[in-house]
């Protein structure tokens, strides 16, 4: 049974009619299927989907990103990689089922794969804690990230979480420290790490694993510091103002790409990733392959510098600051000869002004 979002009612009606047309049985018995009418209906559905999905507002994009039929991390891991070996435990507390981590092969090359998994049905979602990682999940990821770094193995991460688990037990076991250490470990990596936001990228729960050499988003995914409902509750004391919140937060892939927060947008099939999983799979496979190839000739030091410079540059061009002239790198920019002369000139004017002011004061005191 297909699941439809509230703005897809017209599509639902058309597809129900299409199913009736395709069914050779009716109340009068067996009837001939009208192929031409079916083709016309399919074209009408595609036109309707194209019109809808080309004009989605940020809150509708959020709903698509959360769609229960949307392919999850487990699906991508099973279909993109070979010889996947799942590894468990953080060696401190226990196993966290909300994240799948293991080594695999991608086009005959070894990679470490990390996937935040929400689950496909209610039973799985409860087991996976709806994709909300606990401290032991981050520590498990850190343990294996450091192992991959030691053996020069690239890392591919699938982000899909509403946020880190906010429970008392998680806080008692050091949730904030685990997230901070995860960010630090990702930033220090000397191997390329590619993070793909496939659904929700929520708060520190997402950025803990999305501090990557390349941050990529599926077209209808979202990436934000808080959920639209949470933002609306804090700012307007009204959780129903989700559209206003989602619009203000700039959480869609296009907005984040324009702000240089994400590096690439992976196109989704018409109507969302859940409508054509194979096409989505192929688009992601192509993106991973291209991005891994970009880092093949990078030294380990260059990989670290590229990642740090990438994050330091965020907000310096547009969106957050009015000083685009600031250096985007880690090093201090060397001043040229003209800059030195200019500084001396300005300093001389400043010093001369102070001397003149002091002379005026002395003169007034002397004459009075």
C-alpha cells in the first residue's frame, strides 16, 4: 500500500483511477484493458507530480524527507556495497542499533560505511530508536573511524536522524562529549570522508558524522540545527508554525548549497526517492565514485587541509558575514609591499594627530 503526503491528494486520486484502469476485472466481469487511456493517465500523473515537486515549500520538503517509504541507510548499504561486515560495540558500554557501521567494498576498493538507520516498520523503528544515536553509537563510530584512518581507508556516511537521543541515560553517559569527540575525529581524518544526507540531518546528531571532506544531500533531504516544530515552539510558542520556521531556517538542499554549506545535490526521481529506488541508488553510486576519485591524488596532509579550509570558508562569501575579503584558509595571508606602505602611512597620520593634540593642550596650559 502506497503512503501519500497531505499535499499529494490529487496524485492519490489519479493513481487510484489508474489502478482501476489496469485491473481487467470489474463488476461486469472481465473487460479489455484500454492501453492508450492508461498511458494518458500515467502522463497526467507525471505532469501533476512535476508541478507539485517543482514548487515545494520548505515544510513540504521536510515531509518528503521524513516519508516512511523513503529508502533508508540499510537499503543503500545492502545495494551499493559488497562484502559488508557489520561491527558492533563501543568497548565501553554496549551496542547502539540506531547506527550501522562496518567495512565493505565499493568497486573493489575497501571503505568504511556508517549509516544512521531509522527502520522500515514500527518494530524496527523501536529497535533502532528512530535513528537517534546514543553516546555508545558515536563512540562505536569513533573507534572504527580511527581504525579506518590508521589503514588509509575512505569513509562513507549516510545521515538520516532527527537528532541525537535526548534521554536521561544518554546524558548521564556523556552525550555531548561523545558528539564533540566525533566531530573532532572527523575533522582530523587523513582519509577522505563523504557524508550523504539521505533524509533528515538533524542537529548535532547529524553534524557529529557530517563533518566531512564532502557533504552531499539528496534533493529532497533537509539539514538543520533543530526541527521546524522545535524552532516554531521556541520562537513563536506555536508548534503549528512549521512553515514559517522551515522557511526561516533555510534547511533545504538548494538553500544550503547556495550558502556553500553542502557541496553537491544528488537529483531525485520525480516524486521523491521512494518512487524510484533504483534510480536513486544509481545517482548515489555515481556521486560516491566521482568524489572518491577526486581525492585519489591528494596526500594525507592535503586531505586534512581541504576539509578544514572548507568549513572555515562557510559564511565568509555570503549569508552570514559582510567581509568576503577574509582569507578562507588556515594560514595568515602575507601582506604585500603596498599593504605595508599603506599601514605606515595610516599609522603616521594617527601618530601626528596625537602629537598635535598634545601640543595644543601644552600650549593652552602655558598661556593660561
